[in-house]
């Protein structure tokens, strides 16, 4: 009779083929369509910002880990994702040194000061963007037309100030002014479908996020389709609100997170002083994530209600 062996180990007890590296590089692949469209629309400036932002993120992560005598983990791809995400959230005419500073802040203040990957409460790329927007508001709100290279306003800005909207086809394809990676809803959706197919993101957050924006804008007399396709909503909903570290882990919590972020976006867009509010909506909900997890955790099996 074969002798049975009892192995006692600590949790977790469920293994998975997915690793940090595999997921991070999968996200990088999903961001390629948006990055390619951004480079095609805005040329060398966009490419230079992407390169500088990514390199700055990797160097900052290496420096923090080196000086803290921690294992160097720049090969896991997380710094690359943060640098690329930040770059795609920047105007194509932004000075390169600002992109480098923003990326350094994203990694340093948004991630490493909390202990590194898995400990940061806020999305690092959005921390970097919020810092740049507060520090250099003019540079962060100066946009370039992908058609003729002249200074222009974003569709949200034109709607906010002048009541003028662009056609839906331009919004969907990306022939509009805006941040490098946010202009083409089509490119973002292609990457998002890849992430959903691979199981790297949960569909509940983007569906509740986008659905809340669509319903509320319609209720208050605005154009739901315009608001869905404009600004950084698509990029934020699929690539930043779904961050595994800073979003709720429970299914019910993901619905609350998406709905809350959607409400904040609509408030800022329709009644706030800024035309856009995606970054702030996600950061504010990041701060509520621990409470959401606490109050939406499922009942322990066998425990009375």
C-alpha cells in the first residue's frame, strides 16, 4: 500500500500559470494599438515622450530599489507599464523633461514610497499625471491637432467652452486633439478585448464605469456617445481603473468602484471647472478601495449572517 504524505504549507494554496511578468507584458501588448495610433497622429514628439517616460520610470525604480537594498525587479515589466501609461496620458507637445519628471514621480511617490508593487494605494501613472497637471497646468492642457499640427482644443474642451462637438467617426478613429493614447477609441478597444480575453482585467469595472457615465449624461441632457468616446474615459476605464493593486478584489466591490468613478466623472464634466475628470475619479475611488473591500467581502462559509 502506497504511503500517503501530508504536506503542510502556508497560503496561497491555489496556483496559476499567470505571473507578474506575464500579465505586465500582456498589458504592454494591449497598449501597442493606442501607442501606434498616437505616434501616427502626432509624430516624433509622441514617440520621444513615450521613450523618455518609459526610460525614466525604469531608472527611477532601479534607483529606489538599489538605495533601499531591495531586489531589483525592473524586469517584471511593471515600471514599463507605468511609464507607457503615463506617456499615453500626456499631451504630445509636452516638454520631454516634464515627461521625465512626471514618470519619476509616478514611480517614486506613486509606488516605491509605499513599498513597491502590490503596496501602492493609488494608480502610479495617474499620480504622475495629477502631479504634472497641478505643477504645469498650461503645458498639460495645450493640445495639438493630428491633422495640421496646430494648437487646438480637445472635443471635451470645445463642448465645455463653446458647445461644439466633433463627429463620431473622428472620435472613434482618433483624428482629434488630445493626449497621445486617448484619442482613438478603436485602438483602445482592441487592446481591451485582448486583456479581457486573457483574463487580465475584470469586465465589471469598465462596464459599470462606462455604463454609469452613459446613463447619467443621458439623464442630464448630454450626449452619452460623445462622452463615452471623448477624453480619457476609454483608456481610464480599461487600463487604469482595472489595476489589480488599486481596485477592489470582490465582485460586488468592482461594481461599486465603477459606479462611483462614473458619478465623479459626470459631476466634473457637466458642472466642474475642468472639462475632464477621469484621472481624479479613479484616484478618488482608489482611496476608497480598502473600505469597499471591507464592506463587500463575502460571508465566510459556515458563518452566521
